[in-house]
C-alpha cells in the first residue's frame, strides 16, 4: 500500500511540474539577472547588432525545437526591417552561456538597438510573442527616462 501512495505522489508531482513547465515554455520574460545587461556584437559573434533590434538564439546541434525557433526568428527578422537574427551554438560558447545563465536550448534574447536585453524566452517562443517583444525593443526612449510604456 505504501508503494502505491509513493507512486501516486510521484505522478502528481511530475504532472504539476509538467503543467508548470508547459505554461512557462517559450514565454518572453524579463529576468532580474538581465536588468540593464548589454551585449556587444563581438560578444555574440556578429559583425554588428541590428539597427532596431537583435534576436539572439542559443541553440544546440540536436535540438529539434531549435530548428523551429530558427525558422520563426528568421521569418520575423525578415518581416521587420532593421532586425537581425544571430544564432549561437551554446556548446561552443559555454563562457557566454554561463555568464547569461542559459539553462536550456533554445533560449532567445531580444536586444534593443544598443544591445540591452529587453526580453528572454527559454523554450520555443511563439511568433506573436517575438513580435510583441520586438515592439518593446524598438520603442522610442522618453527624454531622461526608460522606454515609453
């Protein structure tokens, strides 16, 4: 009987974890760690940052969601002028992965024109969420203050 109770408890915990992970997967968020953090073109291995924004994707070789994310980000960057898409192989840039706290692939960072991290998504983001995050990244600055809101 104890074994059955333990099994049911493990299944309930696994189900709760799966539900929580499913709700958070691919969501664009702002994390305290990213507050004010700027990345340069050199840090991400690009010639230059996008004129308006840059979509930075951390991927790995055998990651299936990374391929779908690559297609979404390439499509969005093609639709919006001045937006660059840079893909980084997480395995070859472990220093940057550790510094930025990248825990899984794909992870997408949305940078504004100056390289400031505006949003982050762990997992495959939806196209609409990427476009909304870009909207925040390209907002004009208020005189003497943060982005207009």
